[in-house]
């Protein structure tokens, strides 16, 4: 990352340090994905590899460096700027890479112009019906010029802490998938498996901290 000038403000230095941290994480993420793909190929496993990641790895560094036969499913911000495919017609001149700008993921979630559809997936010990919105064939400048993806918006799932308590809602999720043809069931399930692993890590850290405190 380009280091700020000596006259940089404390706020600019904080931004620089955060960018450095993300860049290091992203480079390590790319290395791990490549190693995993290489090991699968070495063992004769020709299956496509699905990689589900959080927002820290859904960026240009990772997306532009994915090996072949790897599909990435990653969370994005609700205000991410996405684009349609260009409507190129035969003629002279440079072809367009990006079409019209789409509404933001959050605007798509709240818009009646995009319909919800039901998708079943396993989470928290049972099968749930999830409401999702899908926009196929989108492009994102951070992902590179020719990377065509699909956007999936997941409606918050309601739950109760106890049988008689009021319904609470989790946060909506906004996902980009580098394979526009990946079935929704597979895409959603891969994301939910990653989420359950993350929750497990959080619980283990909490229990370890409590044990260390009392020990």
C-alpha cells in the first residue's frame, strides 16, 4: 500500500493501517485458496471448489487471483455499486465493459421490482425456508473487467430466544458469487456452512476465555 505523506492526518494514517491489514489478509487468502486447489488437483479431485468468505476477502485482490475451477461466495456491503452487462452492438470503437448501474443491494432488498423466492437450506440443526432475491450477470469494478457474477440478497430470518418471547430478526445478507450459474440451493448452503463454522469459533473462544478466567 502507498504510504501517506508526512503531512497526513491521524485519520489518514488510520485508514492506511487498515488498508495494510486487509491487503495482508487478502494475499494470505489467495495463497490458501491456490494451495487447496493445487492439492485437490494433485489428488485427482476434479470437482469445482466452493469458497465461502466474509467481506474481508470479497475484494479485488482475491477475486482477480482466483484459480480456475474455484467459485467464490462472499459478503459485500449493502451500498456496493454493481452494474449490468453492457449492451454492445456491432460497430467501430472500443466495446463497453460495464452497463447501467444497478440499484444497491439494500435498494434491491427493499424494492418491489425484484421478487422474493423460497430456497430451502440446513441451518441451526434443521431445514429452513429462506427468502432470497437474485440478480444474474452483474459486474463489479473491484472484481475485474470480465468477471460476471450473481448477486443474492437474503431476507433476515426470524427466531425466538424462548418459546413465548417476541420474534427477533437477524441482519440481511448480501452475497456475490463468481458463478452466475451456480444453483441457489448450493450457493446458500455453502454460505450457511461457513456462517456456522464462524459461530462455532466464536463460541469456542468465549468458552476458552471463561475457562481461563476461572482457572
